[in-house]
């Protein structure tokens, strides 16, 4: 027999999306987003509150990358979700993440995370906090591939967020 738990924003698996952007001086910032997913063939939807530094930068640069958190980097993935660059200018230095510019968009890729989407901003709606991006490229480290272009989930070890217990 099922027990009713009420209206919640819970889904399983819930992703650990690490959004990375440059600011107007090309300093990189990143944040953790659990509320997001594929909208259709080449578009992704993420829900970002307007006060986040990352969102301000996305609106300036009109581009961002979305890496998927992995088990190896759980501490850094969580860190970028609990500290804001609005409060700590050394956020990224403290996170331990390093960045390389993406080839196809004006956004940083996180060196430590092996899988990422390169996205262009399509729209942002402040009322719903819905940020819609066009996926212009997917890139992955060779060491998580088992054939050309195929991701090996065992090697990748993507993180799953548990929204009910606030854990990974
Ligand atoms: C597991 C996890 C999931 C999160 N999901 C979201 C989300 O879906 N949308 C959002 O706006 N903030 C989310 N946050 C909060 C931001 O990541 C957090 O406020 C971050 O510090 C913002 O950084 P910034 O101001 O440097 O951009 C999440 C945080 C954690 C730890």
C-alpha cells in the first residue's frame, strides 16, 4: 500500500548539474543545480533563482556549460552549491575546480568533471526561474568512453541527488 507524501519536487534519479559561466572579466564561476533536465532534442531546461551570481553571468555571456557531477568530485560539487560567489570572491579557488574554455561557446568547462554540455542561452523567465539552453555540443573525457562516442556509466560514476534526504 502506498503512503501519500504530498506535493514535492522529488524525482529519482535527480541530477547533479554543475553550471559553469564566465563573468564580464572572464572569471569562472560554478553552481550546483538539481532542478533541470532535457526539454527536447537539443534543449535543456534548468531552474535558477535570479539572485545567484551564476544566473547574472549567464545573462551577460548568453552561454554556459553543464557538467554532470561525479562520485570522485562530490565534495567540490556540493561546495559550489552551498557557497555563493556573491559572498565569497574566492569561491572557485576554494572549490578545487579548474577551468578550460569550451570550444563552441563562451563558457568554461570544469577540468575535473568528465562529461559536459556546451550551451547557448535561449531564454530566461524570472517569474518561473526557467533558463532554457540550446545544447550545441556534448564533450566527454576519453577515459569514460568504452567505444568512440559511447559513455561507460561504470567508469563515469555520475552523482545522483536525493532531494528527500538532502544527500548524494
Ligand atoms: C544539491 C543542490 C542542488 C541545488 N539546486 C539548485 C537549483 O536547482 N536551482 C537553484 O537556483 N539553486 C540550486 N542550488 C543552490 C545553488 O547551487 C547555490 O545557492 C549556489 O551557492 C549559488 O552559487 P552562485 O551565487 O555563486 O551562483 C542547489 C544547491 C545544492 C547543494
